[in-house]
C-alpha cells in the first residue's frame, strides 16, 4: 500500500507541477524523473533503486523552491521521507521485483540470541 500511495503521489505531483511551468528545463526534468519513478513504483520494478532516486529527486525539488512556497517545500520533503521508507521496506509480495527476484524472508532465531547475545 505504501508503495502504491507514494507512486501515485509522485505521478500526481509531477503532472501538476509540469502543467504549471514549461519554461524551466530543470523543473521539467525533475518532474519527468518524479513521474517515471512513480510509474516504476506502481509496478514494483527496481523498488529500492527507484525509491532512492525518487527521494533524491524530491529533495532536490524541495531545495530549489523559493521561500514563499513553504507548504510545497514540506510536501516534497514528506514525499522524500516516504520514498526512503519504501526503499528500506522493499517492494512487497505483489510486485514485479517479487516475481523476478523472489521474496527474501529473514528468520530471527530467538533461542540463539538468548544463548549468545554478544555474537549477534
């Protein structure tokens, strides 16, 4: 759900921002990167890499805004934090990544930790 929400938000933000100003090529490139990352996140393809790029893109958008648009700055910072959380959580069970590379599950042996806490 988080991956789908972030992907949808990135696509929506990129489309809305690109429809406002055509004269700035840097802003247009940032919007295109946001839209592409959103599409890849919706599909669940290369999720850790894609969401890291999305977080960097949203951070760069937040840093290039003028101080008069404070709400927009915080919105892009929020998108960057959400994209980083998707990068750390991974793609999920219903994604292209799960089909291509398989799911990895980490099992924690609590008995081993209780016996040897210094070796963990």
